[in-house]
């Protein structure tokens, strides 16, 4: 059985974790992936992915998937200098980690299974990085309280260096 699983993983093209992580955004206080990015990873058309979702609506409550607003699209476009969404006529959908996991139950292909494994790993990596950041920030705050004011500049520089990638690279997305 184990050999069969490994052969499936080898026969399907798996995306890199870096590529997947670059497609995960913070919207409405949640980490999400857009339907068009998921469709590319699953190697299906976006409309086909959304058709499967609409046929299985009961599997996708609001905390698993939501439709973007015009303002959120404008924010994404301006933030990432994206000129177009490929001529879409409907607003894109955003899938949370749980929504992406649910997609594997409605997209029944080996590609979907393998890609979902990698996407779940990417979400875990991002969560782990966030926890590491919080831990380091707490340690620096504790050190700063123990030492006198002459080190305050040093601690401020360290804080700037430890900002998580989302803050330095992406900035806030959504309503401000």
C-alpha cells in the first residue's frame, strides 16, 4: 500500500511549497487562496473548479469559502500591480485552509490529492513561521525589560529585522 501512495506522488506534478506560499493571502483576518490560483495548481479551469464547489455548496460554509468584494479585488490589484483578472465576469472566491482541504473531496483526481497535500504543508509552514515570530518577539521584550535604556536602539533594530514576511513584503490587505 505504501508503494502505491509513493507512485501516485511521483506520477503527478507537485508544486513547490514556495510557489504555494506565495499564493496564500491574508483577507478578512484569514489566510486564503484564490480560486484562480487553486485552479492553476489543480490543472483545471477556474470555472470547472467553481462548478464543482457550487454543486457541493453544503460542504463549503462561510468559514471555508467566501466571495471577494469589489473593494477587496481593487486592494489586491493595486497591492500586487495586477492589471487584470483574465476577463472574469464574476467575483473570485477565496478558500480558507479548511475550504482547500474540502476541495479534495469534490475534485476527484490524483492531481487534486497531491496538490492538496502540498497546500496543507504550506499552510502549516506559514503557521509555524508565525509562531516562531511571536516567540522571538516575546523573548526580545523580556530582554529589553531586563536591560537598561542604552540597548533600546539595538532592540528596535532587532524588532525591525524580525518583522514577519507578510508585514515587510505584503502589507495589509482588505478593509483598513
